[in-house]
C-alpha cells in the first residue's frame, strides 16, 4: 500500500509530547510545527494513529499537493483526483479548510469550490453525488491553501480525537482531553506512585491519568472515526488493532489515583464520567476542600489546575487560593512532585515556591504554564488528624471542609 505524508494536528505547546507518542508507536517524525507534527504511513496506518494517540486532534492523510492561483484553478486540480475511489456516491461529505491566499476573501467560498469539484467528479463517474454539509461525523476532506500552495487531505479522524466519548457531564470550562493527557505525560506519571488531583472538576486529568496508567488506547472509547466512512476502510484490520489494544491493557495500577473537589456536583460528575470511561474502580473520588485532600504515603505526583482569573474567579480571592496551594504542597505533600497548571504568572508567584521546571501550554488562546515543584520529605511532622486521615484512606473525603475563599474548581478550559 502506498505511503503518504500524514499531518497530526494538536494545540500549541503539545507537539513535543505528540512527537514522543509517534516515536513510541514506531512512526517517523518528519517535521514539527507550532500546532502539529508530520509523519508518514499508509492509509491503514491512520487507523493505528487514531486508536493510539492521546495528544493529537486530527490525523490528516495527504492525498495531493498542487499549485492553484484562484478558485477556478483549484476546482480544475481537484476535479482531476479520483474521488470516486475514496468517497461513496451515496455517502456524505464535509469539507473544512484553512485558506490564506490573495484571490480568496471568504474561506467558505474555497470550501464550496472544493466540495463542488469533489461531488461533480463523483457524479460524472458514478451517476449520483454524495450529500454534503457541516457535520464531521462521516467523510471529511480538509483543504490547506496558502498563497498558491494547496494540500488536500483526507481527515481520517472526523470529529476531533479530543472527544474521547466519556465526558457526558463536562461542567463549566472543562479541560480538553488532549491537553489533560499532555499535562499528565509532562508530569512523568505512568502508573507507579500515586496521582493526587485536588480541584478535579469534571475529572478529566484523573481519567486521562487512569487511561495512561492502564496503557489503554484512547480510541477504544470511540465507535466512530472519519476513516470508517471512506471506501478504503479496512474493517478487518480495525478489529485486529482493537483486539491487540485490549490485550495490552493492564488490569490494575500499582499506585492510587485520588481526585477531590469542594463542589459535590463536580465530584459526582467526575465519577459519572469515569464510569463512562470504564476507570471508576481506579479513582478514589471525594468531596472536600483541597487542603484536606488525602495524600497517602509512597510519593507520586500532585496535579492542581486552579482558576486563574481569565474566565472564572476573582483575582483577590484567587491570591488566597494560590497561597493555600503553596501551603498544601509544602505541608502535606513531602516526597511528591507538585504541579500547578495556570495561565497567570502573577498568581503563580503567590504559591511562594520556586518551580524546578516550567512547561508551556496553550489553553484556548491563553498561554499557560505547568509549574513543577520538588517537594522534600521531613519538613514537618503530621498532626494526629492527618495521621488518622492517612490511615483511613478515603476518610476525610466526604466532608466539605475549608473556607468559601478556597472553594475553587480546577479543570478550567473551554473546549474550543
């Protein structure tokens, strides 16, 4: 089967993690851009990528690259391609585009010309033409056009890979699944050690951590991809790939995942999302303010995603929250590695800890940082109450505790 270049798109800041994923799946890395990584492979290879990638958004298979100066030349070049070999005459087509060329003022016009060329070609060869529209749940073609350079792709993902299918209750401003996966990967957590997630919001970080710890392919949660609606779909291979992925699944984790939120509705939503993802048995959910989140012995990572004032929360109140985060990390998390995801450099300083590392991410247009703190053991002795909490495991996770000032949910990002 003939190979072609394959572009995997992703949010800004994520390409380094996407690159490592591709290498771990034995795909070459041809180039790395601001919001994507290019590899190569066959059309069948796109099934493996859609099944296994955690940090990519779309898997775009290059069909043809050509030059076009205006809409008419675009139409002519596209009409020469054998679309009848890719899209069923009785199927459905969605065309998306990224256009920056002097001859086109409205990108919708470029998409329309692209769609016309495809359906006219199919009608000429098959006698009927496919339906078309904006829904991305079936065949999707993507046009990239900059100056006179055009690249036409088969979008083998359809809907974004960030839509795993488990988040039925997203709550306000949930963190996108691909970003959450990249954040977990950035912490280095793979399953050993504990994963502590106060301010869990709708549970995306904890769920993605569970999927990573189990080595569970994120595509196993989805039943629909763009490649399934293209005429080259190898259904037998898809069944084989899914079965191989299931065989790799670990049955349990050596460490614990603990996710808490002060809002009972958030904790309940997170638990329901985990049920849909099939990992609820691996995550210990609790309702409490973040300072009383249980932190068991054994070390691991603590990941916190507080509000940072761009969309939610008041800065003056958030100053107290961030100070409390610093106190929590220093006083309760010795032996762990602490991580705070924030889009506010000002508020980050209120943690009053020097970060060992600062990893850049982008949250729907907002430049953010994942700040890593090395937390040493032996800085203080636990109180009797803390000893009891550690001994009971889940004890202390059912009370709401804390003050109204620190009632802050994490998981803050719009879906974009």
